[in-house]
């Protein structure tokens, strides 16, 4: 039962490089264009800080007021509930809203520092292709990878969204007596899809929609901005329309070459190794069926490589430990005693995997390090107990009496040494 349940728990337990650490650390970001740092501090930062400092459990509050930008960092005491802290910060920001300027473009944004949001691997696409083509291949990967339940989200970096730019000519606008509000209202009125109700025809009631949204950005040029006394003014008469990328906000580089990067972010608590295998299967299929031959696909920051090395190291240590211990003790204590010590190692590990699975603890670097350290203790303790029993049997005691007395003599020293070591390493295992 221990062996079967231990193997099942080991195979089903999530594996990752590092344990998930939750820091009660938040930031409140407010954007107020056209505001100096001094005004930013007086109008935005201080009212929010005033409400934040009234929250219980806050360890430290720090803020920075820059041109058009305000950042407030909130650090809570260790041990506070993350969801409660986030709710308290949000409520404090809401209380400060009446004191903030009325012409803010949007409410302050709340961000949480979450290590699980870091990508588990990066897929870099490069080659003799345009940015649009690389972006299409990246979007294909994004669509395929996001189908996996282990994935939280997929981000594409190195490509910004496109936007329609209307560059008005102020001289033409003045000559035709047109202002910016006229242009804005004309575009809003034309680029709209509305419901036309429904109609009963031939015994069937059909919904009617009036499609008015633009499919081509250059259709904006034929919008009527103003019409007075049969004098029609089109948008193309006073402005130039273009469809291009937004101002550059993200860059992706591999070496010195520009790439389009696909970041795969794992869902909290999911198995890193299983997700990595699925991603590699998607890449293999894409290279064979979708990607052209000249497209270079490079994976970087793959956390599964280190995790596999650590898991393999644990397995090798357990197997080699059992073999070496049994072989060495075979020459000194006999077959039966050496097998007792050897069996203690895998059985103890299987029990450990059952406990880790029951508590929802993942197999990570901290856990593996502790297990490898415990492997040495298992061998030492087993040798001490068996050797003491073996000594009493050589002195003439019966096996049952020698076992009772031998274990009793070394029980407290063995328990004390093991407890001391556990006291040092348990906080590392249960740190999350």
C-alpha cells in the first residue's frame, strides 16, 4: 500500500523549480497627464497615502511622484491574508477617490506582486520575416497554448497594437471653420453598429442589425465632418488618415536580433513538467505543419530544465543510496539486516510523498534539498539501530529481546538527532 500510494503521489504531485511565495506587497499607480511632480504629489499621492495609512497590518508605505505619474508601494506584515490585504487596499483607494481630481482619465490601478506571474519559458520567433508575419505565428502559438488548463495566460512581446491616426491640418480646419469636436462627433456617429429591432416575416421573427462599423481604416476619409448650405466637408479635406503601430512600449531581443517573444505563464499549482511537454508538442506540430522553413524558434528561460535535473538527482540519490548501503552492509551485517536498512530509504520516501501530496506541497528545490539531506539521516539511523541490535545478539540475547533493548538504547539519541535536523529544514519546506 505504501509503495503504490507513494508512487502515485509522486507522479501526481506538481513539480516546479521554486515554491510559490506570496508577498503581501501591492502598488497603486495613477496616471494624470500634463501634471508636474509637485502637483502630482499634492493632488493624487497624498490623498491616497492618507487613506492607506489607516489600514491595519501595514509595515511600510513608500511613494514616488513623477511627471504625469504617481506610484505608491504598500508592504504588509508577514502572515497577513493576501486577499484581505488586497481588499483593504482597494477600499482605501475608493475612499480617496472623492479627493482626487475630477478630470482623471481613469481610476488608480492596483497591482499585486505575484511570483507565479513570471513566465515559465519564453518562445522567441525570428527570421527574415516582417513583424506582421512573426506576430501571426506568435498569435497561432498563443491560441494553441492557451487551450491547456495548466496555462494562466500567454503574452506576446516585441509587437505593439496598431491604431488609426488622424492627423488634422489646423490651417485647413480654420479655413473651413471646423474644430476637433466636429471631427470626434462625426467619427463617433458613423462608426457604430446598432440594433434595428425585429420584424415578423413569413411566420418567423428575425432580428435586424444595422452594421456601420468600419472594416477598413481608410474608410474614415469619406466621413462627412460638416455640411452647411450644400458645402460638404469630408475628413480627407482637413486631415490625413493612417493605420500604423502605436508608440513603442515593449522590446524583445535575443542576442542582438529583434524577435517576437511568446511568454508562457503557468497557472498557480499546476505541474510544470507536464505543461512543458505539452508546449513542446505544440511547437513540434507547428514546425511541421504551420511554420515556414526559415523561421527560427528558440526557447529561453525554460524552468523545467532545472526542475528535471533536480528530480533526476533525487531519484539517482535514492537508488544509488539503497544499492550502496545494501552492498556495504551485506559484508558486515548479513543479508537480512542490510535489507532492513535498505528498505527504510524507499519506504520513508514514499510516506513523505503521500504527506506532501496531502498537504498540497509541490516538489521543488527546497523540498528536494530537504529530502536528499534526510536520505543521509535514514541510512545513519538505520545502521545505528541495526548495529546495536546485532551487537546484543552476538552477546547471546534472543532476537526479540535484543531488538527491544537495542532499539530502546538508541531510540532517544536517534530521535533527538533527527528532530534537530528537521527543526532546521522544516521551515524551508513549509515556507510558502
